[in-house]
C-alpha cells in the first residue's frame, strides 16, 4: 500500500467529517419523518444515506488504493476540492436543519 499524501489525508478527513454531519442530519430527518410523515423528509433521508455510502467508498479508496491518485497532483487537488465543496454544502444543510 502506498503512503497517503498530505492532500489525500485532508480529503480523507473531510470525508470522515461529511459522514459525521450526514449522520447528524439523518438523525434530525428521522425525527422529522416520524412526526410529519412527509415524502420530502423521506427523500432527504435517502439523500443522506446515499452520500454516506459515497463517502465510505471514497474513504476505502483513499486507504486501500491511494496509488490511484499517486501520480497526479491535479487529480489529488481535484479530489480535495470536491471533498471540500461537499463538506461546505453538508455543513450549510446541517446548520439550517438544526435551527
């Protein structure tokens, strides 16, 4: 297994944070669904579940197949940027949902 670069380490940390925020959102949305039974809330739960799976897959790639991005600094920066954008989006959604 190749050693993880600092860029991919940060991307991995962002994936972990995304998972934690999505679990918080999922908890809020489960409570809302139990109370209101709206299809939108059920859709939000599905959205959170899919993003959790996506982030788990990303983490598995970072830890088991780091060499996939090893030779391309551009690919590593792109992965980091995408993880960062997802974190900002999920953070905004978490802040709004917790109010």
